[in-house]
């Protein structure tokens, strides 16, 4: 799965260099998983879509607040949605 993600990522960005694996990018990937939901395959995909959608908005509208918003997402999800959005949706199914 990681190899497939890498194969899809390179054509999108054009070139890979060591700065692509910075702590900020690694933390962002961890937030994808936390927001979407751990323990599922669709959860991190959903989390990546939500976080990258927010990133697209914030980097245009308020670029200086993107890192702050990312940290707030992580804190809120950790405290109030421990199973992520998928866990919230599954809870609603019951």
C-alpha cells in the first residue's frame, strides 16, 4: 500500500527530495490516520481527503494559520473522536 502511494505521489509532485520526509509531512500523515480512523483502510483515505481539502483552503486564504489549524485538528480528534470520523459514522449506524 505504501509503495502504491509513493508511485502515485511522485508524478504529482514531479521530484522527491529529502525535505519531502520532513517531520511536518510525517506528522500530517499521522493526522490523516487519526482524523479518518485507525484500524480501517478507508479511514486514512478519508482523513487524507479532509486534511488536504483543508490544506488547500488554508494555504490560499490564511497560510500563516495552516500549522495552527493542523495542530487543533489533531488535539480535537484525539480528545473527542478517538476512533476518527469512521468511528463516528459507524456509531451512527448502530
